[in-house]
């Protein structure tokens, strides 16, 4: 999609499941902060290496993410990599973004992407969890 609208895009092609699971194995309840650290520190690193002066993340459109925690992690990453974290609260655009994604035929999963979140989604759908 980015190519069709002329938007330069940096993307990663690795899933990163094993490093993530190794990182959170001792304390699954702390998985969100570890996930944010892995993603936002990498975004800051890429920004610095690419010569950009700032970075942000598409994570900030989701009303289901922990915005304050993400913001805290992103600010730490910004300091470590010497780039500015550009915070915008994109949540008001979430529904419109979903509608546009449906119009374009994009796949939209019903969980954040974390394997543990997928398990929770499955258990709730199966009525195993409330």
C-alpha cells in the first residue's frame, strides 16, 4: 500500500517470536513493556541510522494499547539514540483507519500480534475466559 501512494517505508521482515518469548519467559505479565521496548528501541535505532531526526509508531493508533507506557518507553529510546520521539495520539482515527483498511481488503487481526494476546483472544472466543 505504501508504494501505491508513494510513501517511503522501512520494514522488518523478521517475526522476532523467539527473541520475544525468551525475553518474557520469566514474567509473562510484563510482556507488554518488553514488546514496546523491543519495537520502539528498534524504531529509534533505525531513525538514527537513517539520519532521521524523529520517530513514532503505528502502535499509537490503537485504543487497546497502553499509551502512557508506550510513551515512557519511546522517550527512553529517544534519549538512548539521540532522536526525538514524535508523539501524536492517533486513537481518534482508529475506526476510520479500520474502515479504510476493510475497503482496501487488508487483513486485520483481532489481537495485538503477541502470541499471548492471541491465546487470550482464543480463550475468550472459546468462552474459557470471561
